[in-house]
C-alpha cells in the first residue's frame, strides 16, 4: 500500500484519522508541498543574539492593575499613536475641518466643542492644494480665533513639497521634518498623494504604506491623520459604512479610527464608523464666514441621532435623488432593500429637516436644488 504523503498527514485535523478528516483539504500544488516540507531557515547565532527581545503581555499584571486608559489627544476622537482616516466626497469641507483640528491641537482651542487633552506641535503636510490656497485657509481660521500669529509657533504647515510615503526621497524628507519638529500629530492631505505612484486599490501597496506609518508612529511616538475620499455609493442596496472608503479595505482594517464625512447644508457631519478601544461618536461642524476672504469660525454639536447605517442611508438617498431629481418612497426603499425601512425613513426625515431634500406631497421626495457646503475645501 502506498504510504500517505507527509503533507497530508500534517494537515489532518487533530485527533482524526482516515479520509473522512481530509475530504475538505485541497490537494497542495507541488511547490506548496515542497515548501511545507522544507525546514525553517536558521538565523546565525551572532545575528540572533543581537535581535531585540519579544515582549509578551503580563495578564496577571493587567488583571491586578487594570488596562491602561486611552491616552486621548482629543477625547473620543483622536488618541496618541492613532492612525486615523477621514474620508468623504470632495468639496464638502474636509480640509477646512482638518485645518481647524490642527489649529486646535497646536493652540489648545476647542474643536467643534471638544477640548484637547494635550497640545503640542502639529506637522500639516498638504500635497493636494496650492501654497496660496492653504495659506489663505489657515489665515482665515486664525482670524476667527482669539489669538495672533505669534501663538502659532507649534503649527508647521507645508504644501506641495513632494513629501510622501512611497518614494525614498519623499519619505526621507518627511522623516527629517518629523525629527526636526517632534509633532504629536502628523496630518497627510491627501492619502492619494501620500501614496503617490502606488495603486490605492492594491492591498499590498496600501499595506506597505501603512507599514511605513506604523514605523513612523513607533519611532517618533505620534498620531497620524490621513485625509481621503469615499467611493461612489452602489446603485442597489447599501454598503457597510467602512466599505464606502475608497480603495483597498486595508485603509480601514489598518486604521485605529475611521471618520466618514458628509455635507449637511452649511455644515459638515463627521461620523466615526470605527474606533478601537472606545465608543464611536459623531459630530456636526457648522461654520460662519465673513464673505470669501473674511474669518472662518467653526462650532460643533454632537450627533446623537446617528448610527453608521443611517449615515450610509442618508448618503444613498441623496445620491439617488440627485440622479433622478425626485422619487417615490417605495422606490427609494426598494433600492435600500438591505436596510431596515425604518432606518431609511428616518434618514429621509433627517435630510428633510436639514433642508437637503423636500417632500412636495405625501410619498414623493425630491432633492433641493442648491446645497451650501463648508467653504474653502477640495
């Protein structure tokens, strides 16, 4: 009788014998069998001795002393050593909101009603807008605060310098600036430019970029915020909110927290669709601007009504009505078949309260022709 191949014996379920325990196992290709039988490579003793030790969790100490609290920079939103992704459509106010956040964390002022726990240097890297546009935005935001330029020494803004994660020279220059300023927050606007030359739909390419971000975080003890875009909503049914982040799923699986942004009349809604270690929260940022060049002042309030699914439902309803102008309630519910009708109806009512859609008669919904979004953004 022919003896059983060793690779099959290794793959048999523990405690099982015979073919019944092997029927679900695919036949390994020749190369795979050879790899499984190959011994692991040996590390030379001199190199092994110089490697850093592996540290293990002390469960007894954690049980005795408790798990350390989250070291918040901005309570509920951003913690030390976070890697955050903020994603939304273009032109709704992402850059304005993030620029305001950078000012808050470097000067100590409230951001949308949330007061920073710590303040410190912020390195703001913009590779999407021009220098003049970025400068104008920050000057308008500063003019809306009770401060002057002499207080902004902790804020370091650069634009259009080719600083990125995927090219050796760009990464080396970015690392040099991190070593120079020792920021507790690094902002990269946008993710597309930070991954310049890489395919954002390729999990390997995005994973490699995040490996670089992890290395920067560990080496320099900082938090990192990536400004990104969301994908177009599907024509049928709703997606999980995390599925709306454009590009590979590595953007959301690797991030500590993910913020979904959407325009809401003269405001910007930020919904946390992922938050490791804490409860997700939501915030509405509203602004007042004196013309096209005057000061910009931001205020905020919590969004207690929001859950992730309703946020996606609102995006879908708006896109659906924008394509068609108007639609009946039952047609909207049909396109949202994967979502409870109650959630969709709640989303429609909320959009009507915001003035983004209207219901000219019972059972009919229409998009409002003019929508004012947060200014000064791409």
